[in-house]
C-alpha cells in the first residue's frame, strides 16, 4: 500500500538523521583532517557506520568472490567498480575498507559535502584536465597502504549494460607495486535504485527508502597488476563483466 511505503520511508529518514549525526561526531572527533593520515582504525569505523546506513535503508548486502583474507594488508589498492547509483558508495564502503574519488561538486553539497571531505574523499573536476594530477594523488594514497575507489565508467548506468572503463585514472596503478582491485556491484532489481540523469539525489533517495528492501551483491575479483593503464582498464572491465554474469556461492550476509 502506498501510504505504508510513505510511512516506512519517513521512519527511515528519521533513522538516517540520527546516523548522520553519529557520522559527523566520528569525523569531527576521531578522523584526521589530512586524508593522508587515515589509518586502519578509521576505515573500520567507516565500515561499521556504512553497514548501519545500509541496515537503516533495508539494504541486504552479500559479499562473494575473492576472499579479502587473501589480499595483502600491507598494500593499498586502486578499487574500481561498475556504477548504478549513489548507493554504490555506501555498499562498496561497507564491503571493503576504502576511500573514494568523487566529482568535485559533491564537496559543496550541504551536510554530504562535509561528510565526504572529512572521510578522506578525493575530488576531480570534470572537463578541467585534472586526470594526471588526481592519478598522482591517488598513487600517493596507495603508497601509504590506503585503498581508493573510483567508478571508471564515469557515470551511473541502468545496471544492465556495463559501459567502457576510462583508462586515464588507472595511471595511479601503473607503478610496479600498485594493484587494481576490480569489484562488481549487482542489484537484484537495479531499476528500483538506478540514479537517472534527470533525477535529483533527494528524489532518488526517497524512492529507495520506500522499498520494502533492496538486495545487493558485491563480488570481489583477484587483483590486477600491469604497467599499462589501457591494459589495466580493459582487464578490470573484463573482470567486472565476468563477475556480473557469474553465479557464485554467497558468504553470510553482512
């Protein structure tokens, strides 16, 4: 019933406000001002908080594929994934300890801007030829054993067809010791959460909060290492595409 969906969404908004206040408190009192100083404990706090946000939104997350225990804790990774919705950031951050690369305008959004800046997000302004500078910044973060995630499709999709991966930012992993970690995000019904070009963030959020629940899978694939950004982009695209098409045994729900 429509009225019940509206009541459910209103209750979830109230829960989200409480979580926003909790998140702000974490960032102000526990997180460093310089993202280069981020440590494992900060990512652990971030993961716990993002899992709470998913629970508040009735998002049921499952993680599959390559075991995180097989990854080298002494290394940072350039994490890349397909992109369907703003919700991907929360899903990916709950599944894997990482910072993010975001479009520059997000840092000026009310409340959200503060959260993403203080949580160690890097920013890129579209159309201003910043790829080389940003790639160097990402490589510096990775060299400090921090993982940074970005969406190489450079836009959201419908969750059906995987778009081309742009290669420029893969330059952050061209150095010999940097590795790319492709991760696939698969929603059971992507039409319920897909963030269309004509939608506002608030409008899409309201639609998501009205859903009874949202099922999503995060599929980790083995890390990639190559000195060519073009090869890395193509290999990462192939790995994500294969993971999206695969049927894998799930691990316990987070």
